[in-house]
């Protein structure tokens, strides 16, 4: 069964352990060394921000960006890896402090559009056709600072620009309700898909659903996945877990709520997610307490939990489930699922 799914993570998921309240606690690991860890951990795909592939890209011209990206592509090939997607990092540069695509500054919006085109160039050089848009600062700290209708118009304009720039790419919007902004313009899967249908080529715009982001919106991740699957627009996923409505924790998949994780796996498996090349992406952070030599367990553990939940989803007595649904005996169905998860 493990061969039916391919897994990916980004190099930022092997990290030094800094948080907003404390400095790093582990040594940095070079990108080249991280690449050598992927296959050992059971992963085939690498998620990229544009500057993961080409550091300091704002200081480089298109030719040098393309050259460095092709060198990364060779490094991936040498390790038997694939670039799953590339995402423009539009939340750290000072020009994106008030948003990239929705900034009130025309010059800053132009920077965001140009950076997105360079991101698409990098994706092409890495042989990836998927662009993920985490609209990190596309929102407001106070309502009166921006016009929400104009903001949506500007998001559509930016996405259309990307679609025009390369007719082969697909764009996966990654919604999140807050953080780093107080309020985001595209907080949920429904908002992301509605935005897709405002663009000039909706067939090429879908979503990347992250477990923690859905929980922060007060929704259920498996329901959001089902919603996107109904539209045939679930281009990728970021699986993790989240303990309550607070900051984005990126805990190991299934670590907080195993039943919630089970239902995500169940709906993905039921509707053949992955059979068209989609990756099971993880976006998880090692606990700050992890020592250097065991600071990748969050990745291998999340993958293992996913595959174990696949087995549980497939071994569930679906006939019994349907009987209980037909009888509307949801208490007994509740017990059936709980017992199944407990191995009873």
C-alpha cells in the first residue's frame, strides 16, 4: 500500500528550532545534506519556496536565476527526487509589509508580480508545473486600511498575470484565516475556489489544503478536502495537526486528533487522491526539544501515521457503516469508528 502514495516536504521542515520566544537550538543543515535525507525518510518530492532553490534571487538577473535553478534540478535528479511545487515567498521582503498583490503601493504590487514571474521561471527550470500561493500578507491589520473589493480584484489580476506568463502552470491557492495578518482576504477553501472562478482560466487554479489552517478557521479538514475534491481542484495537501485555535503549530500529522487525521486519510483514499501524480505533502515542525540526531522523526512519524491510517480506512467494515447509516444509528457508528481506531 505504501507504493500508492508519494510523499513530499520542504527543506524548511528540517530546521533549527527557533520560535518567537527563543533562538535556535539545533545546528543548521545544508540544503545538499537535507536532500540526501529525503529517500532515507521515505520521501520522493521536494517542496520549494523560490528562494529555497535560488537564495538571494532578488540580487540576480533572469539568466543567473535559471542557471542556479537548473543546478538544483540536477541535484534533485542525482538523489532520485522530484520538485513538487514552487511558491513565491512574498512575506519577508520589506516591499511586502502591506501585502504583495494587495499592497496599497503600486510599486510594491509590481515587485510582487515580478517576483511571481521569477518563481515561475524557477519552477520551469526545476521541471515543476505547480505554483503554490500562500497569500500570507494579503489581508489587513485594520479594516479601513484597504478596500476588500479592490483587494480581490488585485488578487485576480495577479493570478491572471501568472497564468498568462506560463500557459503550462497550475496554481494552488493555500488559504489561511489569519497570521501573519490579523484578517486574511482568502481564509478558507471556499474563498480560494471562488477566487479561482474569477480568473481567466479557472481550470488551472485550485487549492492546497493545510490541516492546521483549516482548524484555525474553525472548520474540519476532511470536509474542506471533500469540498475541493467535488470541484476536482485538490492539487496538493499540507498535512499536519493543530492544538486549538491559536498560532500555526504544524504538529506531526495525527499527533493531536487521530480521528480527525483518520477522516482526512479516509476521504483522500476513497476518492483516489494521488492517482494522477498528486503528492501527500507534509508541513510539520520538529519540537523545539528534539536533539540534533532525532530532529527528523516528525517527518518519518507523520508518514508512518498516514500509511497506518490508510490501512485502517481500507479495513473498516464499510458494509457495517452503511447499515448503521441506513438505520440512522449514529451512536453505534460513533462507537464503531472509535473501536476501529483503538484496534478493537
